[in-house]
């Protein structure tokens, strides 16, 4: 590489670094802002950031047809915003429900056709329920293994079980193949609901379900119809996507992407304290799509930062991480080991991000605060230090105040709105890294 090329590359790196440093000082709260794309609300999903956040960085740090990556795409907020701005989007996630939701969002359907097909699905399901109940009961008995069936019997009453099987059979027999994903998302959202829902679970959308024997679950037919109407209204958002997307069933630390192939990364990793356990909620819907509990447990064990000591080798981490780990170990050795695994996992992810990102391009990592045994683990500082050790240049760490009325945060039973811990739960940090 010639001296002239090196100077140009350094100037480009410095330009991105300075621009990102300035951007992180902007107002990143976006309170009161309303997204023009209603498909972001197709399915409840906890702790997803506002669409305006990835949109801000995509607009300011990429041009049309640039490649935008979210290696932990979740509900697909970054990918949808990238597509609407004419960028190419790549997303990685191993969660089956995340893959289903995002794949459905990539479909383009006529709202009138979807609504009429949806009504036919409901009417067909009702006929199944009233006229062929014995057949539905046999299908229910044959559909699940013993462990999965016990789970369903614990969380769902017999009426809702039969209604859900009837809807599933009607989707399979009534909807065109290219519409099935959309109706499966509607189906899932009748189960994983912010309120009400068709199971005996409370706080399911917050991923902390507990059984309420006093609850009277809604009819699955009624809930499906409600979600159908809400989601069809958002269909205009799918037609606004102006580029292509690639959805990969891959972990964030092994994306399989070519080296130096990405122009921007915007992502949000899990909480360091496992405050949100996605699979704990997602399995309520996934079992109805044929997944067995044991299969879902196996997938959950592969989640980044999974709450276990497995794979938490005693590798040396940056001093910032080791300081927090040492402090926590004095109070709770097991939790310190779990946190070490989280930092180890995120080290592998950030190294992979550095590999696939082009030189001089930015990575935006949005992280929530986490408390373990009363200690603020300072996730943002730990990940920033890991980023620097991986070869990134740290442009800064922005702070954004959460709109808790909009963002589905972990449910807290012992709420003290004036405590320091609770006040920090109202914040998250935006880490800006540049590949040098």
C-alpha cells in the first residue's frame, strides 16, 4: 500500500471518527417521534430500540446501496429501516421467531387480499372447531411430544388449545404459500401479547411469564381477528422497502460474511444480566409451529450471554471488565462466572464485527444497563474496552433516555422510581466504534 493510499485511508477514518463523535452528542432519545412504518409493531418484542435510532445512523453514515448489518437483528428494526432507505440489509439471528417475523416483513402483499384471506382463515377455523372438534382433539393429541404437551396443558386451557389448533390447520389449508409467514406472525402475536392473550400467562411479552389461575383467556378467534386487522393496516410499510435483504440463521460471532464487506453495523446485544429471556416467551408460540421444548432449550443454550457458567473460560479480558468481575466475584462467584461468559461471548461478536466491517466504517452498539447483586456492571464501558482491544477506535458513548411507555422493558416487581438502579434502567448507551 502506497503512502498516498495510506494518507487517504487515514483521512477517511478520521472523517468518520469525527462525524460519529459529533453524532453521539445529538439528541438520541426520539421521544414523541412516530415511525412512518407501522410494520415495526407487527409483533410484540421487548426492548427493541425506536426505528429513528438506526435510521439516524443509516442516513448519516451510508449512501444508497450500502450494506447495513445487524448481527443480532431480533424483530428486524435496523433491517427494515435500511431497506426503506434504499440500502442492502443483512441480518443474523438464531432465534426461530425472529427469523419468522423478519421473513414475513419482507413479503409484499395486497392489504385487501390479506384481510379477506385472513377472514376466510378465521371462518374456516370456526367451522373446524364447531363441526370437527373430535378431529381437532386427535390432532392436538398427536401434534406434541409428552414434554411439550405438558407445557401446553399447564399454560393453555382446553378451549384455547382447540381454537389454536383450528387456526393453525386453517392457515395451512386456506392461505396461499407466500402469505403463510404473515399469518403465522399474526397467530404468534395472539399468544405473545402485551395484554390479554390466549394463555394463562401474565407478563409474557416481557419474557417473565407467571401463571395466573384467575385469568380468563380471550378467544383465539377474537384475538387473531384483532391482530389481523392491526397488521394489515401496516401493509404499506412492506411496499416501501426499496432494496434486498439477506436473512441468515447464524450466530453473531460466526456470520459467515466475507471480510471487509459491510458499510455499517447497527445492533443491540442482550442485557448482561439476562434481564430479557427471549426464548422463555417465544416458546409459547413456537411450540404451535412444531418445535419441541427440548429443541428450543438447545437453541436457547446457544444465545449470547446465556445465563450459565458453561463456556466461561478464565480468559483475560480488558481491565475495565476484569475490575467489575473482581468486584462481583467477592459477592457472588457464580454470577461473576456468568458475566465473564457474557463478556467472552461479546468479545467474539465484536471481533467478528471488526472482521466483516470495511476499514474506516462505523459500528453502533446499543446496550442497556445491567445490575448484578446491586453492582452496575457498566456494560457500555466493558464493551467499549473490548472494541478497542479488537482493533476499533472508540468515537464515544452516547446516552439516551428511554421512553418506558413505548419500549417494552423487563418487568420489575420491586419498583422504586427514585432509586439509582431504577433511574439507570431508564437509560441505555450508544457505543460508537470505527474500524481503523
